[in-house]
């Protein structure tokens, strides 16, 4: 794909250079005609017919130059529109492909996340001879999850950051509402299933639990302002 873009760019540069050269030659020709017009002897012996013809040639060249500039500008505009349209079509195709394939892979990542939710507290509290094995297992699951996420990011797919953020119906799918002492109303307090975006376009909404109307937590920005006032 990069090689194709380089070849297209080289072709555009060559076309632009050729047009610039042609326009420069046309402008030089017009200038020569004007210079000749300035030095024409307008004595009674001058050939009026030749003077008229010369002026007509100058005007013709000016018209051709203007027409060439207009065509060039339209061609560049058409090329730019084509590039934008092609990029959008490619992005749409990538999004459709991702939406088709990801439902088969993301549940694996979801299960890794759920396994870690259970395994991490178990590993932290383990004290018998199997404690080291449990911790090694947890570390292995983390490594697999991290490799999975890194592969998604390399392909432009990123997880949605939800917990602690204001509920966004465009990005979140609310499963339940609970009153929380730690979060203000309308803020995501727990993520049941992670959401993902592809270059800013939603692939899968995050399935979340939202703080209810009776929640008493303080928003992060309010806490920051309160700390600053105390200082």
C-alpha cells in the first residue's frame, strides 16, 4: 500500500512539475509579446495589420494561460476529492471487516479479564505451597491479555476507558444503575464488558453499571478543586 501511495505521489509531482513548466513557458511567451508590443514603432510606416495580429496573439495566449490555470485547479480539486473518497471507502471497508471478525475474538479477551478479576484476589491471599503457582498463573494470564490488547492497538483498535467517566450513550450500554458513595450520579462505576473503537469509530459499546441518582460521590474535578482550596 505504501509503495502504491509513493508511486501515486511521484506521478502527481511529475504532473505538477510539467504543468508548472508549461505555464512558465506560456507566461514567458506572453511577456515577450508584451515587450515586443512596447518596442513596436508606431510611426506612420508601421504595418497596422501586423500590430493587430500581434495583439490578437497576445490575447489568445492570455486566454489559453487562464484556461490552463482553471483546468489545473479543477484537476487538483478532483484529485483531492478522489483521495478523500478513497480513504473513506477504505476506512469503511476496514470497519466492516473488523465488525465481522471481532465478535469471534473479543469474547476470549472478555473471559481473560473475568479470569483475572477472580484470580488476582486469590493470588494475593494465597499462603500455602501453591501460592507461587497461582501467582505465576495470574502473571501468565496478564501477559496473554497484554499481547492480545497490543495486537488490537497495532491494528487501530483501542479499548474505551469507561470507569470514572460520565455515561455516554454513544459509547456505553448501561446494564444497571446503583447508588454509590464513591461516584457522583451519571458516572460509570463498573465495567462488565469492555468496549472498543477503531480509529475513533465505535466497534462495540462498553457494557457498564452507572451511579444512580442517589449517589453521593464527588466528581474528580470537584475533588481537585477542593484539594486546591485546602492547599
